C-alpha cells in the first residue's frame, strides 16, 4: 500500500448536534487549540451568528446559527462539515506557524533590517531635497570652479 | 435535537520538515500553497497530505521545485528568503509615490456612481488655487520615494487646467535639483478636451486616462451629462450629445497624434477605466469586444465603491459580490479565450495579482498591498489644501466625515503628515501578517485590505474580514487565477499570464 493510501485511511471523528436551525460542537482544547477554534469560527461570521461558550473545563462550545432563516437540516449538516474541515485546517496552520515562528522572525528581521538602513539614507536625502535650494545664502550649490562665484 | 458524527480524513503533520506556508483547497482536488516570499505551488490533495506528513521524498518530482521555493525547512536558504521578501516589500522602505491632486470638484457629468461628490460648474470656490498647487508639489518632493507620480483628478480636473499646468511647470522646475523620477497623469472625462489642451498634455508627457464603461448606451446611461446648461460654460454643445462619442473622439485623436509624434503606441496610448454597474453584468463579452475593437490593450474591471452618489443609487446600480465575481469570471475567461486566438488584451486587476504571483517583484499598486498605500504609498491633496491619506479619504470627507484628514498644506510638515496617528492606524489595520484570518490566508503575499472602505461599510477600520466585500473580491480573483493555472495542462494560460506581467517603462520609447 502506498504512503498516500496509508494516510488516506487515517480518519478523525467529530461529533456535533443539530437543534432548531443551529449547529453545536463541544470541542476539547487538548485536541483543538483554542486559537484554532476561534480561527475557524471567525471564518463563518459572514454566514452565521457565532456563539462561543464554555460547556466544561477544557472545552469550547461553538454554536453556529445560520443567518439564512430558511436553512434546512441538509444545509446545516453541510455547514457542520465545512466547519469541521476548517477546524482541521486551522490546527495544521497553527502547528506550522508555531514550529516556524523563529525561522520567520529571523528572515523577516533580515529582510527589513537592510531596508531600514536604506530608509534612513532616503530620509536624509529627502530632508536635503526639502530645503529651499533657491535660498542658498552660503552659495553651497555654486561650483567652486565657477569664476563668477 | 439530534447528534451526528463526522468522519474526516486525518491530517498527519510532521512540522520538523516544513518551512512556513499558507494553503487553501482550490477545488478539483488541488491545493495551493504560498509562502512569505510569494512563492507558490499547486499540489494534488494526496501529494499535499504526503508533504504535510513528511513523506515527500527528495526523489518526488515536486520536491526540488518546492525546495527551491522555500517550502522545506531542510533546504531553506534563509538569506535567499530574506532577499526575496525585501524585494517584494521594497515599498515598505519608501515614502508615498502617488500624489493625487484634486484640482477642482467641478464637473459637468452626472455619473450614477460618482464617488467624488462633484459640484456644479458654476461653483467658484472648489478650484485648487496656485498657492495650494505649489504647496502640494513641494510636499510631494519631500517624499522619500525616488519615484513620484502626480495624478490629477476631480471633479473633472481639466476644468481647472491652469492648476495642472502650474503643477507640471513647478514640478519640472523642482526636478532640476532633484534625483527623483517624476510622472504626471490626468484622469479625464474628455468633456473639456480641445486640441490646444491635448497638444499641451502630449508636449509635457502627461499620461491621459479616461473612463469607458462599455458600449454607447451603457456608457451614456452610467455617465450622463448634467442637465443644466450652465454646466457647459465653454459653450461645448453637450445637450443631446453622447459622452461616449466624446471619449471615443479624443481617444482616437490622442492615439493618432502619439504615433505622428513618433511614440511607441504600445507605451503611449490612452488608458481607460471601466466601472461596473448592474447594467454591465449581462454584457461582459460586448465590453471586452469594444476594448479590443478600439485597440486598448488593458481592460481593468472595477466594482462600485461605497462612496459619494453610489451610496444613494445603490438600489438602481448595485449588485452582490457574488454577481460581480460571476461577471468578472466571464470577462476573464473571454479575455483568455481571445488571447489564445492571438488577440493582445489583458484584464488589469488580474495583471496586478499575476505580477505579485509570477515575478520576483511587486507592482506597488497602492490599493492592493500590505500595508495599504494610504498615507505610506499615496497622499491626496484636496482642492482646499486639506491632506488625506488617499483619494478614498477625501471622498469620505466629501461625504461629511473628515476624521482621516492628516494635515493641511502650508501648515503641516512632511514628517507630521507621514507620522500622523491616522497613517499609523491605517498601517496597523492593513498589515496582513497581523490581521485575523488574513495572517493565515493563502492570499496574504499578494492581497491588500482597504481600511477606509471597511470604515465606510462597517464603521470599523479593521472590520470582520469575512464580511468585507474586498476580501471576497480579492480572494475570488486569486482563486480564479490559481484555478486557471491548475487546469492549464499545456502551459498555454501560464504563457498568457506571464505576458500580462511584463511592464516596459515608458522611457524605453
């Protein structure tokens, strides 16, 4: 069996409740970091009213109420599926972000450190440009080779 | 109440092997990955899962290209990544390059979507004075950007041609003692154009951009003349005439004269902007055909913005973002189809995103970048000397809310303007790496949010990302582009897209 096929066989189960136009998940923070839950829920604020609760210690309750009042059970089930997928994606994103945080800090600092130095030179040049060159009382702008100077 | 169980494919993640990346499912079983340097890869879902699980070996055909792009930690070249990011975000170390000058609010058109809150032509107190013009040019030359572009807009900016002429002359004078590269452009409805003005604009290499919304009936419906005769003080016989005819007449004149002057028509021609109203939606192909027929090489499709008259006429001309994106997709696909037949035309917004996606550079388009260009990439000088971080800011002021004003010409220094708390707020509210949802979005390396638009729509500079139309628009366009690339087995679409990213400077001509 190929590696991809092996991965395909591994699954995650997620329980949800449907009640009166709403979908409810009770999510364990040990499995789903709080930021992943918040991140997934946030992406649904265009379609749903999102309520977050604390049903038990270490659990976050996510209740999604469809803004479309005509949403039927099939729609809500699809919504639950989308949320579950997004939750798993958010977990991946958070794990990747955490594991690469120091690397990113390093290359971002390196990228912008050089620009900051350049920026200060540009700022100095601009300051000089901003001065009124016509009012050159000390004749600094006049070349010293100029015999009329 | 009923209880259900979902069974989902498990995501095994071996983070030790992975560089930082963002991703999304773009359909057809494909996943697109992007990273901080703007590099991207499109993978089949199964390959993506093997990548996540650390099971993509060095002998996998996608390994080497992905490693070169920085997706594998083991092969990550930190110096190279930093250099790529620095090149992409070069604008962060520069000041405003786009200096919008509202030479007047007067205008003789009455566009149904007018964002600028125009005034009647008889108004005498809405023109930019010579003193304000000089202060504006002085301020622009203080910018730390090595390139500056003056964009004259209004109202109808050529109704105050004296201000444009003074600004060009004064900028040319200042340029003698400045290393900056300076461009001028005017956005005009052509209603006050005559040969004298046209020749002067060409003599002084002022780029000319106009509006062309589509076929005659559509353009004239969107962009009608004002009804009162006193709005045509130069005696231009507008009553009963067509705005469309006026635009086409002068487009032809300019394009002919550029060639007669020995200019390369690929670089010197009239550019046109197209604004989408509800009546545009069923006419995608007609609009593209018109642009092709007129020899225009770029059609930039723009949605309505929530400013000025558009807020009052929304019921008549507005649409949902889903409707707009369906229209956009039809236009894009038709333009690709024409390109495959050898016709040279591009879609402007796609070209901006493609430059970000397919070249090592960024076009520094002020409305689509992180942070947004408002205040740090562009500044708008109102006719009365008030300074705003962008043209949108002064449009907001035109609607009675001037809280985004960042100074007054003649009173405010460059340092005060650029360091204004409002500019800082706009940077904070548009820096994608720090915004909820944007920070993990696949489009973050290419996208940009517009805080002033957000404020107009929700009363909040940050807004809730999924509820902002700009998020839906930009994400929709990026998904379309990646989808077309993913389905492009023979590489023909990629070749077209790459051609759209080529930008020749006008001084080549």
